[in-house]
């Protein structure tokens, strides 16, 4: 061995990536980082539904869906046009078939209609329940 050089045991070296101690330290930091990220993700996931619920409560124009009895009563009282009248408009503009429909309260109340086109696209069509006018198509 050369003069002035001291023999070092490989397991005592802390600067080598193969060192026993530096590997533990890296593992520990990695695990702490994973734990921190997991905790952050869980916190965000728990807060998201509450925030969405609050946004819905702050927007009275979104309203709630009508029950089938409430929808029928609104049509019978003349407050809303019948769904079949809106469906005939949709059929003339967009070939396809009805997947589902619901009536949402708000100002104005709207029909939300899920429509399947012959090429397999799903359209969401919104119509003013009071006037029967189609106010939006997406999808």
C-alpha cells in the first residue's frame, strides 16, 4: 500500500452509492416522500366531493332533478312542454335513438336528454322545458 494512504473498509464508506448506510438513507427519504404524496392525494380526494357539493348548493340555477310524478304534474299544469314534443324535434335534427332523459329544476327548468347516433356517438342535448327550445348539444 502506498505511503500516506489509509485502508478503508468498504462498508464504512458513506460517499459510495454501494455503501450500506447511504442506501438506507436514500430508501428512508424515498419512503417518506411516497408517504407524503399518498397523504396529500388522500386529502385532495376527500376534499373534492365536499367542494363539488358546496358549488352545487351555491348555484340555485342547477336545481334538482324532478321525480317522474313532479315532471308529469308540471306538464299537465302547462308549466312544461311534453318530452315527446322535444324528442320529435331532436329526431328531425339528429338521427338516432333515446338513451335516457331527466328533467332538472332551475330557472329555467331543462330536459337533459342522452341520445345515441347511428355512428355510436353519445350526445347530451339540453332543452328548455318551458318553451321546448333546444339550448345546447354536446358530445
